[in-house]
C-alpha cells in the first residue's frame, strides 16, 4: 500500500500535469503557432564577466534529447570530453564527477553550478555524501551545459582544478509547456542475483513571459530499482573444518588483492522515489537590470534490502548471520554483514538563489547569493541480524539535518578599448552537522543515545581580478589573480565506542593564485592558446572533521594542509560553421595533494579510511576532440580521446606509492557519438564510452579489477532513436550498454537496459 508520503507525491505529480496540459493546450488553441524561444542571457552575461581563458566544451538541450537516454541531469555530461560521472543506477545520489586529471574520489576538485547556484557538495571530497546535488535539476529543463577545463580563470576557487560545469536551465520568452513520460528496464544477472529492474520517470514544465516577468516551473518524478550496490563477502579459509551450521550457496571468487573469497549475498539493493520541484522567475526592472530567483525542492525516499545466497541445509531457510560451514570450510558471518546494506533514507533538500544582473555598453555586473540546506536528511540502519531486522529491532539513526552551504558573489566586467577588465568578491560558508543515535526500532523508533558526531564549519572570503588585453587583433593576453582567506572552525568529534571526544583546533590560511593565458588567432578558423594557473584547494569540512566507524572506520584529520596545483595547458583549435577540432596538451602538478586511502591505521592491522597530504602528484597528457555537424550529408560526429599519465611523484608517508598510477584516473578515456538523420524528424544515434584499467589504491595493490571493490576497464555502447511525430510529440527509444559489459568501479555497474520516452510539447 502506498505510504502517505508517496500518495502526496503522486497527487502533486498528477495535479501539476493535469493543470499544465489542458491549460497550456487551451492557450495554445487561442494563440498563433510559433517556435518557442529559450533565453539564456544570464549565461551569456556570466561568460562576458568571467571571460574564462580556458578550453571549453558545450552541449545544448536539443542535442541531449536527441543523442542521450537521459533520465537524470547528470546524464547530460555522458559524452563530453574527458568526463566521467560515476552514476551507479538511475536516481543515484552518490554520483561524483571525474575529470581528465582527477578520479571519482576527488569530488572537491571540480565545480558544478546550475544557474549560478553551487551543486557541488564541498562538505567533503569523496564519492558518497560529497557528490554533486544533481537532483536539483531535471533533464527537461536544461537549456545547455558548458564545461571549462582547468583552473585558468581567476573567477573560480581552487576547486576548479579539474573542471567547472555550468548548467543553464530554460527561461522562456513565450508560452511553453511540456510533459515527458519514460521508462528504463535493466536486466541484471550476476552471482545469485537475477532480476528485472524497471525505472519510471514523469515530468512537466510550464513557462511564459508576462511583460517584464518571465516564469518557468518544472516538476519531475523518478521511481527506480537498482542492481546490488554491495556484495557480502568473506575470506575463504585455506583449511577445511567441520564446525558451524551446514549451509549451501555462495560463489568462490577473489577480491581486488587476489585473495580467495566467498560471495555470500548482495545488499544495498535500492528502491527509490524522487521528486523535484523547481520555480524560476526573472523580472526585468529596466531594460538593463534583471532580478532572478531560482528555488528548488528535492525529495528522496530510498529503501534498500539485502539478498542472501545461503540456505540452511537442515531447515531450508535463508541464512544471514552466525557460524556456518560451507563446502567443508568454517565461516563466521556478523549480523552487520547483511544488515549494514539494509537501510531507509529520507531526504528533503532546499536550494535558493537570488541574483541581480545589469548590463551596459561598457560594464556588465552581477550579484548572486545562494543557499543549499539539508532541511531533513535521515538514514536508518538496523544492527539486528536479518531476517528479524525486516520488522524492526535495534539500529542506528544518522542525521545530517542542518548541513549545507551559502555563497555570495559580486562581480563586474569593464569593456574598454582593447581591454576587458573583470573583478569580483566571493564568500562561502560550509557546515557539517552529522549525528548518529542508537534506537530500539530502526524502522520507526526515536533517537536514543548519541554514539557518533561530526561537526564543523569552513569559511572562505576571496577577491579576484583579471585583464584580457588585446594588443593586436590576433593576440589576447589574459592575466589574473585570486586571493583567498580560509578558516576552519567549530570542529568537534564524538564517538561512544571507541571513546573519542575532542574539540578540534581552528585552522586558517591565506593564499594567492596567479593566472595567465596567451591566445593567438592565426586566422578566423585557427586559435592557439597557452595557459597557466595556480590553484589552492583548501580542505573540506568533511576531510577535517567527518568520522565514521562502520563498515570501515573513516578517521578525520583536523591538521590537513591546503593542496596547491600548478596547471599548464597548450591547445590548438580549428573551428568553423560545422564545428571544431582541438588538441590540448595538459600538465598538472599537485603539492600536498589531499587523497583518501583505506589501509592500516597508525602502524596497526586495523583498517581505516583516512585523508593524507601526499607530497606531490603529477598528471600530464593529451586530449583530442572532434565535433562536426554534417560531416557527410545528415550525419553528425563527435569524438574525444584522452591520455593521462597520472602518478604519485613523492610520498614520504607511503613510499610504495611513488611511481604508481593515481587512484581512479585511467590512462585512456574515449567517447564517440554519431547521429544520422535519414529524414526530417528522425535521428538515429550510436554512442560509445571507454576507459582503460583503473586502480583504487594509491600503491596500485588492487591487482584484480573486475571484482567487487575493484576498478576495471569498460566499453559501453548506447543506442538511441528519436522520432518527431507531428508538431507536438517526440518519441525516443534506446538501449544502454548494448554489449552488456559487466564491470566494477568499486560497485557493480548497470548491465543492458532498454528505454522508451514520449514528450508532448506545446
């Protein structure tokens, strides 16, 4: 039976669609038919102010809809050069962005914005709770996505080491409405898990302009079912034994260090219901000044279950915990082995942004403030063994309520003669508020005794300026700098077992980051650019203060130093009316690199995850990009190949890592997208994504990649067909992972799935 929460969401969804569709249709009957215009003036103005001297890649909403089986906003980046979003399943809330020099565990080395509001969760630097908040944007509202590579613009903080993603959502100039419904079905088969996993999406948008006021509203609902995100494993004993309750089932395999294991079952099998509500309003106060408000609400309701492969040989009942004997070997399975991957999560997050922009012949300016608030974020996990835990019992309640961030930016650009001078000021504040309590009933009980706490704040103030000087028509020299004052404070850690209760020390730092770029336009079609930039990336509040005790202890370090990146790029680009061809050489050297690793803690045999300052890392390589429309009649092609030599160069604390590849950065990445339009209204797309072998450990000791917790290579081929039916309907049919490539990036990734979607447009 649907829960009250689910019924409320369903009613909201049905109500919005019911209101949007007939009303928009009636208005459409009374209005002359004309092409809907989409305004993206805010992004154009932002570009004129920032004037970023960096390699860029872009994709617009129409191209995304044509070429990509997109259910979530992060799918829009799927085929952009050198990027990887580690999306484990539809609706995944832990989907970090990897760039050409940084892996999926370095979420704080990239920045993601939507209409100027920060989506990057810079409360941490990991691939879990520090992943970007993609859920605040639905694919249907995206007008375009722009990516800047490298920290070469003074307008962005040091987190831009890898890339900056700017998502611009639609702002209509005439009446428009859309309704989209889609489904994606995955067939999953691995070890003892064989299942058909459907996902459903329905969304609606409605917008219009009323004199000086433009309004745009959107709603999106996704229901999804994931493959197992976790497997329950145990070390396989070398010797035989007759002890333990006889059970059958499980699979022999090896772990990522090639040690024998037994796969006992699967867990973290998620069922999700997500809703996102969005309102965007823009008021033209005068012909030169605009006020814009963007508000969004994200709701996430996730329930995860576990599946055992073990059966009691005597009773025939599923077995989850205890002392077992499997094939003549003795195993002890703790209650947490399966119950740790069983949980319920309830999230309610708000995002607000308010901006004022102005433009004139000589000066463009913008002031924007943003707020992201974890109003309600609760995860309930049993500590009672399954199957009894399914109906309740002891557990824990983890709350992130009150976590979030605020930002404020003021910036302007002066266009005078052969100079474009930009300058700005920035302020941000990040808050971590994590409490975990015991409870007598993990399904519905109240908070009991506090047994784990992580609290802290970081604050950064900055000023920046840069000048793009064009001494001649074909030369542009851009010089800039950013000065930042950073502070970490109010840090506190508490743990009941083991007993920890320190008040962490306050940290402060002030750093200057110079930038320089020289561009030569050899002809209207050819541009060469050499860029240099220093970026200081300050520790996140999570790296400093977040502590976790299970399943693998995560130990914070309140004395981390900022990491400093020295980045260089040399690019050559040919561009014309049909697209571009670009080759870029890049080099990035990071001193005191902040890298998280799992290993023995403090010379003991106890495994823990901890962040350390690695003396120096280096990532250098080459990126080649081709984007061509009508390369032959009615055929478009885009492709990219990236090679990265990314290694640890010096590490006093862990000498075995020197010379080894950096975690989660493959040597090769490639994308290929071809779209053929055999007739008007029909588009057929084939796309591929490839990455070579990755490593998860700093010393590359994870010698086996294609196993649970390993990092393997992948080659994923996707297909999509889009058909425009009349003036109002568009049908999409697709297949993701056509070849059914089965690979791991720590977690098992989706296997073959088919998709169908239908969009009605006014």
